[in-house]
């Protein structure tokens, strides 16, 4: 690793040797002093690269070389003025002449001017001309139909309600379980990542060092990681013992970010921001993973067409750099939230040009932004991880940059496995996730519970926000289901202590208060008749079963006040919209014996 960082330091500071060489040419008497000073400067450069890990892309390399050249020109220029001769002789074919040393120092001002120009050019290059071209590398697939989105589906045929546990609830459980780990005061739990493990969606939470350098020197390793089911409310964290010597909080060569950085010294690959995240293979072996990319031309922005993955075995430190497409099958996240957020921002801001989005008088056509502080991942917590057909996606709601607007323009889904990104335009007046959180908290105002991690599901064809309510300790307390285009009205919000109960209430509320033509993407209108086997009245909703039919029928007194008079044993007839095992009755229920005379 020492050799790797030696090469990287030279890459960032090779031009810094020029002032030393010039000083030696003009003043050979003090060569030893100049060389010694250069060694000291190089050691500082080495430490800087080792600690801060600057991105080794073209513009950065040029900029760092110019900065180092400037600093060394000043340092060696001042030293030369102090130690060197005030004048030196220049020989030519016509004789000799003396030149004052001050004229040698003047070019330093030219260097400063050149550096300023380079910085200004870099800002302009990164800000303007290439913005649209960079946005085109995102290759976002756009659709005008929300129904095509990889949105988790809840329908009558589903046996389980796949609601992912709030990360705050899981974090609370993990903190309670941490006390069972030996020397628990030494460690912290700072990272959670969703992944599939043996076909189940789980949270992986590694231990990390808590405290100062001397504590790390004493322990050197962390004892393992926690794993907990991401879908079950009754699950408990399980601690997996592994001697993990290579972690993000380790020092020197055991820092995983530093190991990955040194491994890409000649590939011009850039590490995404933030710490590497832990994933485990099907045998439970832990690996720290980080996304790498190349920049677009001379800019500092990623070229999103291709990415790489850095993997560090947390036990042995073995490091691999592989192309994203060559990642092992068990690896669910090769495109991490950091670069995903950058990709979404580029697409949503710059696909119609930089000036359109940022310039004075720009039309702002198509400009939007991800709703922040509603998710669990990304620099601004704009992403929520979801599962769909065995894949992990990062989901974000897109809205206008006008803060007064509370409706979404569409939804972004980023496949965490391959980085493919999809945008689905929302044509209805659907609320944003922060609006859903606000409505949920208002509905539960008396409890002072907080809304956490709103998730968008398709329930019987209707986009629905599912919000987890937690107490001040992060413990789960209840669910709130809100129809995405319902604006929080009484007939579009259901509250319950568990997912199944809340789902039943929600279906009873929204199935009949809306026109059944849009109640399901695959609904079919049919006529029914039979004898009522069992009936339940819940507010305006009448829910009943018929003999010799396993479907659940939903009616509403809003459509016909007489619907509330349905009783066990009544012979009834009606028409309704069939969606799976559910029938939504949009009109009156004809009850034998109660017909108008």
C-alpha cells in the first residue's frame, strides 16, 4: 500500500518538483537544502493524499499539480531570495551579462494567474457546456404510465403484506441488542443496508469502532454484524460472529475506503462519497462494497454509462475491483445511493441544458427534484429501499422545485443491482411523501407519534402511501394508509395497529368512495346474487360474504343509504367490480323484501 500511495502522490504533485530544479540550477551551492525541503514537502503531500483520498480524475490531477506548483514556487522562490546570489551571470556568444534575481521571481505571478484561470475554467466546464451531455449518460427510461412502475403490489391474492420495517424501528431494536455483545461500549451501529439473504429481505448492520484512535489500537477488530428480518414485526436481531479487521472506521491500511482507493491507482476510477457498506454472501461472509466510476471528460461529474465495484473482504482485507456487470449474483447493491442521487439530480435538472435549469431567465422546462428527508438512503435521505421481484430498488418521489407545491410529478426507481433507472410520470394529483407524513402525524396528533419512512404501494390498483408511526424511542406503534390522490380526507385514510387490520379498513374505505372503473388495473364488472352468510358494518362501509362464494364484498351507504340494512340471511343481488378475491360494489344492493313498492 505504501508503494500505491507513493505513485498516487507523484500523480498529484509531479509539477511541484520544477521550482526545486530551477532553484538548484540557479544556486547549486545550496542543493542539499533544496532537496531536503522538497522531501519534506513531498511527505506532506503524501500524508494529504493518504488522509483525504482526493479523486484521481483528469481535472483534479491538473488542479492539484498546479496548486502544488504554485505553493512550491512560493516556498522555493522565497528560499532562493534568502540563500541565493542577488545576481547571476548569463553567458552567450556575445559575452556575459548579469541579471537581477527578482526577475526570476516575477513569473510566479504568471503562475498564480494561470491557476486562477484554470479554476475559473473548471467551474465553467463543470457548470455549463457538458451538463446536458452528462445528463444523457443517465439513460433514464421514461414512462407516462405509473401502473408500469416496479411498485410493490398488495392484492387479494397476496398471503402476506410486504411492508418493510422502518429503519428507525430496526435501529432501536439493534441498540437494545448491542448490550448483549461483549465490550459493547467500544462499538457503535452506524450503518444499515437492505439486501436479500437466502431469498428473504433483511437488514445488515455491522458493528464499528466507537471512540478514539487508542481504542482502535487496543481492539483492532470488530466481532461481527447483526442481521434482522426487514418485513416481520416480530423478528429479533441476530448477532453473527465474525472477526472483521477491515472496516470504515479502522485506521491506516485497515480502512476499507483507503484499501479500495489504493487498488485503483492507475485506473482513473473515482470512489463515491460516504463510507463503504457491508453486504454478506449466502454463507454469511462479510464484504464491504463501494461503487466506482469514471468522470465525463475533463469534468468532475460521473459518466453514468458504466460503473465498477470495489469489494473488500472484511476478515482478510483481500480487495477486488470488478466491473458492475461481473459482480457476484448474491451482491444486491452495486450502485450505491450516493451515485444514484447524483444520477437522479443530473437527469432531473440538466437533461434540457444547464441554462434551462440554472441560468438567469431559464425556462425551467422539465426541471424537478427528489423530495428529501423522507427516506433512509442518499445524501439528502431522498431514497427508500424497496423490493420488487427479488430486486432491491431505490425509490424517490419527484416534485417541483417550487416549495409551495405538495403534489408529485412522478416517481424514480433505481435498480440497486445494475443502476438502471426509470421515471414514471404521475398524471393524477398525488401527494408527496412529506405531505403523507404530515397528514399521518396530524391524524395521530394526540399520541405525539412521528411518521417514518413512507412507502408507496399499489393496493388493488391504487397508489397508496403506507406510513409507519413510531414513538420517541423508535418503537413501532401503528400504520397509516393514505390514498395517494385522496388529499387526506376521512374516507381515504385508514389507521391500524397491524398491516392486515389496516389493509382491511383501508379497502373498506376507498373501495366504495371512488368510481370502480379505476379501482383496479385488472378489474372486471360482474353481476352477483345470493344469500348473505356474514355481514359487518364499519362506519359507512358494509362488508359481507355470500354462501357458496369465497369473495369479500364491499358496499357503501354513501352510494345508497339502504345498503346498511343488509343482514345475515338476506337474499341480495347487485353488480360490482372484481379484483382478485375482492368485489367493490359501486351502486345499490338490492335486498329481497325491501324493494320499493
